[in-house]
C-alpha cells in the first residue's frame, strides 16, 4: 500500500515538472508571439527571419509588404510569420 502511494506521488511530481519545464514556457512564448503579431502596423521597422531589416509599407490579414534599404524600389511581400522583431517608430 505504501509503495503505491509513493508511486502516485512520483507520477504527480514528474507531471508537474514537465508542465513547468516544457508546456508553460511554450505557452508564454506563443502568447508573446501573438501579441507581437497583433501590434504590427504600417511604418514599423521589422527584422525578418532571414535577417533583413525593413519598414512595413502595407498589410493585409497574413501578408505584409516590406521595403528594404534606401532604394525605394525594393518592396517584397511576405508572410507576417516571417517577422521576428518589431521596432515602433519614435514620434
């Protein structure tokens, strides 16, 4: 009887450990990413997953058009998911 209680205690302990080490941090990161995607607006400076810096000039639901460099002719449409960092313009 005693060993069964200890075994259940170990199972509960390891489940709690897995939750706090794996699941909870992933949920926090997902929430942070969703907030980042919701805060994107036209005129924001962004960093893409490929390492390019640019400025958002137009947006739709899941696509943004980013202008790269000082050459105003370099405009590339890309998915919002390709943005990893956003910097708001200073007013």
